[in-house]
C-alpha cells in the first residue's frame, strides 16, 4: 500500500486521494477565503490573548516556575498568562519534524515536505505545505489552526493540487525541568480538491524526558502514541483507523545564546499501523535523521529526510524542511 506523504508533526495529508473531485469553484473559494480570514483574526488577537511575548519569555527566564503535574492539574497552570519555561543551558525540550509536540507554546510554523515515489508508482512525487498558528491561553491549554496545500505530480494524466484546513487543541499534563507530557486532539477536514471525502480525527499522547540525570548530557528522549480515525463515506474493506507512534533521540551541542542556538542532531523512528480494513496490521516504519538550530532566539530551522525501513517500500524518501517563528 502506498501511504500518503506525512507533513509537519506527523500529520498525514488529510483526506487526500489521487483523483480530482468535482467541487464547485464558488464553494471552494468561500471555504478558502473564510480560512484566510480566520488566520488574520487569530494573528490580530494573539497579543491580547498571550500578552507581550518578549516579556513572557523574559519573565519565564527570571522566575522559578511551579511544576505542572497530575497532582496539581486542577489548581495550577490555569490562572495567569502563558509563560515559557526557561531551561537555561540544560537539555531543551523542543518541537521536531515527526513526533508530536509535548508542551504549550506560541509559534507560527511552516512545514514543507516532498515525497519522492518509486519509479513504478503512478504518482512521481507529492509536495505538501503546512502552515500552523499556535497560541496559548495559559500554561495548561492552547489552540491552533492549520492550513494544508498539496501538489500531486502524476506520471500520466493531469497534475492536481488543492488545499484544506484543520484545527487542534493541546492540554499539558506535566511540565517540569526534566519532563513534559501533553495530549493533542486534532481535526483535519477533507481535501476535496484531491478527491478526499474523509475528516481525520486524531488523539495523541506526547512526551519528553531529559536523559542528563542518567549521564547523557544534552540528550532528550521523545515519543508519542496517536490514534487516527477517518470519518466519512467509505468502501467496504477500506481502512478507517490507524495507529501512529514515534520514538526520537536528540543530542543538543550548543547553548541557547550561541549564534546557532541549541543546535541539535536527532533521529526519529516513526511508524504507522492499519487497525482495520483489508490490510489490517500493515505497518510502515521510517527513520528520519535531521538537524535543528535557532537563530536570534526566535527563528528555528529544521531539515531531515525520511527513509523507509519496512518492505515493500511505500516510497523512495521524503525531504522535510521546517521554519518556526517563536512569539
């Protein structure tokens, strides 16, 4: 089975099928204009919701933030503005290419992925561009909106392209100096331009742990477990549910204040298993080595390449590039 390309934070291209849907241009235009308007409203309202971002960052560096845990879930982290935890020169907790983010943050993120398919595939390659706004209400909770656009390069026939949108919420369970744990709930609407009819609903548990106490200075362990459900009309025997999972190791080599701040190398092991359908139990596992660095404390750049390690290979490789602006 040829799996869809995977874009930022492990989210599959929502509801994409390699055929053109007959969707009235007026309806597509209304939907896309509404999404752009929502983006503008979100960007305009961010300062009022999160306060001054630079002040929050400085405040977080100066004060000793209270740990967020299961035991104080209802009493801590809900009141007051969001404040970024500063770990100084210790092991940082960071967003990566594939594994789900495990902490509340305030960013604009842009992910680009190019999937190079096998020579025998009917589709030569697929480009995917994903834009994400994330804004927090406090240290426990954030909302985000996502825009997807995809280009399908066919070997035969007409090339097609189209976009859709989605939204997510993140709830922080744990935020301490050495660990973090959060739940992500995401909805991605069908990509009608690519013939999609399914809404993707996913729930993920994502975490991070600092391995420095074990003698591995600057090394962080990341992971997530996510269940995805496709809601919509379907054919008998088609997949409706899958499980994605990731384990990642990151080694950070520089300090936050260096020109390449928190420069890190990492490798991510990512898997997808079909839970139902005629290919129930089918699993695809990929390895993604990559590099990440921050410039001027606000501009984050990442790059990596996915290599499939299970047979038969669903694709040749996927090239990933990500830019993150920290508010």
